[in-house]
């Protein structure tokens, strides 16, 4: 009897203990549900660019669906070929919001879950052409698309198909740029052609002309400048970036405005450019009828480029007066030539031949050739002991005064020209060159053999005749 009572009492105590424990735990849970509301995401929780901290799952899901759809409407997947742009169907790309929330890590930035339907791109195979589609690297393409979609990046989903085909598919290669450069008679370009023919420009790499020809003896500076100018003219027709480019002091007769480039190994003046594409390109040369044709060959680029010359102006030459005891009158020893300045732009066109952008490249400045005039040395006025010029005082005074004024004016002209010559010497120390941003450094003039020894304009910068001459002229 006692044992039964003990068992009942024990069961009673256990039931009371379980009741109290369940009430405390269940009460706390009920309080959280009733009083604190539904669970929300922790502070700092972000999906793509969308913050979801403080939101419930249902609220986060609704916000994400709205933002993702807005982004996708503005970012269609576009694949660009040489002749057209192909917009992929909406079925090709799906953002799975539910899967994103299922795999969410709270308190951090999370990527969106992105899925691809490759059957959708196969349906548009004919738009690319079988040859392009058969070499298309879909894994690489979808990886690059995913990297932008999963963070809702502020970048268009526009890609060149030629960045996503198998490397070395030469059947797809095209001449993307061709430029014909005149060759002067004294320029032997074949030595450099043999060194540069077939040069491969690797993806995302910089090419230095001087590095490519460093093993070639520089026995013909003009020929090297012709090669630099031909390469520069071809590069301007592509999306390659110009890193460094110099020009001569005066525009050579063989060069076209806006396409001239000058290099000098001893001074480190180089021609350097950068290939921003995912594919490599090859340089080819042809020589015929005193002309060098430079071609850049590789996968087509999605844009066309045209060089424009704007804001062209001529710089008038000055007259430099030189005095000589042997001169019998004013005589011109060298006729002046006008200088030239202009801005170079690269206009960009789409597949429909519509101008979509204009890129500033550089500003070219070629100094004028000044006129050199030789005159007799000025004669000092003759004075008597009593201070009069001759026996006829008043007339002599007038004559002396007139001569003195003339000498003063001639001395002023001579002084102005002399200052210009000093400026010319300082400007002749280095070439103009263009850096990647299109700005200019230094001064022009090293490798123009025809104009060796000629003076510059003596100005501190580029000025136009409409602005008037520089101070001091």
C-alpha cells in the first residue's frame, strides 16, 4: 500500500514539474510570437544590392521580385557580332528569389541565385551563324553574365561574341583596321617590317614599339618614324588605347594630319598602345608603290572608328632680324612657314552606322618656321663737340631724331626676335607626346630631318592668330 502511494506521489510531482517547465518555455515562445511579432532578418543582411534587414521572409521576397524584374527589364542579354546585335529571349536567364532566400546568410551580403536555359540560346543559333555558334564558349559567357546579375551590377549585359569563341579560330579572323602610310625615298622600312611582321598583340597587354625593335640597329630614324606613323594610323581605327605617342617638331611631308608618330630610342620617346579585348590580334604589312599598308587582323570588334580633326588653326611665323656688316640692304635668308595646331578625336559608330560616342585622343601642335631677315648694322648718329649734329642745327636735330627713332624701333624688333630664339631653344629640348588621358607633356621636335636647326615660335603654348601674338612680340 505504501509503495503504491509513493509511486502516485512521484508521478504527481513529475507531472507538476513538467507542467511548470512547459509553461515557462511555452509561455516565452507564445510571448515572442504574440508580443514580438514574426521573425525578421538581422541587421546588415543584403541580397545583391537590396537590403532586407528588418524584413520578414515574405516582405523580402516581394521586395526582391520587384527590384529584380525592374533590373532585368533594363538589362537584356545582348550578344554583338560584326554585323548585328542579337538580344536573347527572356527564357535564357532566370533569377530564383526563393532559392536565394533558402540559402541566405544573415548579417552579410548575399548573391542572387541565377539559372540559365541553354535551349533558349540554341533557338537563336541561326542569328549568330553556325561557324560562330559552334565555337562559342557558353560556360565562359554564362559565368560573366552571372557575375553581373547576382549583384544587380550597374553594367549592361552586352557582350561581343568574339570574346567568347575558341582562341585561334582563324576562320573567323577579319581585317579590323587598315592604314596606308606614305614612304619617303630615304626611308628603308624593310628592316623593321621583317622584325614586326606577324607581331601578336595578346589580350589585355601593352605593346611598345621600341621594345619590339630594340635588337635592330637604328640606322634609319626616318624609317622608324614611318613605321610608328603607320601603326598609329591603324590603331586609331580600333578600340585600342593610346598609352604614349610623340610627334615631330614640324609635320613631315610623308605624314597625314592626326596620324603622325615619332620615336627616339636615345631619348626614350616611344609609341605604346594597349589591347583591351579578350582576344589577340596580329599585325601585317604590305609595301607597294612607295606606300606602307598596315593591317590589324583578328576577331571583329563590335564598333567602327573614324578619326576626326577639329579646331584646326594656323600659327603665323614671326620675323627674326639678323644684323650684318656685309649686308647692303634688307634680305630674306629664309622664308617662313605657318605652324599648325588641331585636336584629334575618334568617333565611334554602331552596327547601324550611327555615331554613338566621340573620344578625345590628343592635341597636336607643330611650330611655325620663322622668317630670317638680314639687315645692315645700324649706323650710330654723328655728333659735334658742341652737341649739334652738323652745321645746320635744326635740320640736323630732326634728322638725328628720326634716325634715332628708327634705330630704336629696329633694336626693339631685334630684341623681340632674340627672346623668341631663346624660347625656341627651350622648346627644342623634347618632343610632344600624348599620355593615356590625352594630355600633352614636354615640347615637340626631335626627328624631323628636313627642319633640323629651325627655330620655333617662342610661345609658351598653343595660340591662334585670332588671339593675337604672345606677349612681347
